[in-house]
C-alpha cells in the first residue's frame, strides 16, 4: 500500500463543477470547488495552480495525482481524466482514477446517489451502479443514502440520508493510498453513450 503522507493532488470535473484538493497524511492543505455548467476545460489547470499556490507547494513536490472517473457528465469526466494523464506523464508521478461512488461512500455501507442526465440518478451500492429515476431505488438496497442526489432520492423513497463528504479531498486521500507504478491507467466510467449526436461528415483518413 502506498504511503498516505505523500503530497497528493486530487481533482474532478465530472459534474457541474471544478473541484480540487491537496492532501498530505489525511490533512487537507488546500481545497477549492467552483460550481460551473461549462468552462471546466479552460478553468481546471488554473484552479490546480491556485490550489498549489494556496498551500505553498510546487508541482515538482507532488508525489501522486487522483482524478475523478465518474460516472457523471461525459465531457466533464474526459476533461479531468485527460488532464490527469497528461500531468502524470509530464511530472513522472502516478495518477490514480477514483470513482465517485468510492469517494462519496468514504468506506461506509451506503447507497451513493449521483445526478444523471434527463432527471435520472446514478445509484451505486456495493460495487453495482445503475441509472434510474429517483423512485427506482432497488428494494433490497437497504443502506442509507449519500451523495449530491441523495435528497432527491430520499424525497422519492423516504430513505435516511447521511452527510456527503467533500469530493476532491476524498479523491486525493484514496489516491494517496492506492496510486503506484503498477496500477491501471485512469479511465472514465461510462454507463451510457454521450448525448451528442455523431458527426455527419466522415472522419479524416489516417495515413499509415
């Protein structure tokens, strides 16, 4: 297991936000979250620099990265994962992908509820993730709820709600424990195709 004391930068753009946190030894040194429906691609790297500056840390001092892999917004998830991969290569440090259900569960036996397109929710419990209306919580998922969409599901089902932890610090903490040279490469979690229609034009020919 990796050392939790190393400086780890965690970030996420899988929903309508840009979130980042720097942790060491379980302590949050800096944390920012900005609500935004678009513009994450332009804002993310600047936000990361601001988080490091707030803690008085340089990029070269980082030992690991953590990036949220969804499920969530299709484009937003790709933005943060691509940034994590690029930074990992440039800084020569590992980048650990952390799913939002893992981050929000915080080791508890809970149903994690996340916003999904078209008024649906992602529901995650004990490694299973489904996309349903808020009323579609499986009857045998008896644990309390947590996550950004927990109140919606609780209103529809009457289920108890537990506090939702801050996302970026959770991603960073889990990455600090898990990240290493032999870990799988961070990859987005997609539960459904992107809502965008495919391009009508044929793609360019890639020469050998």
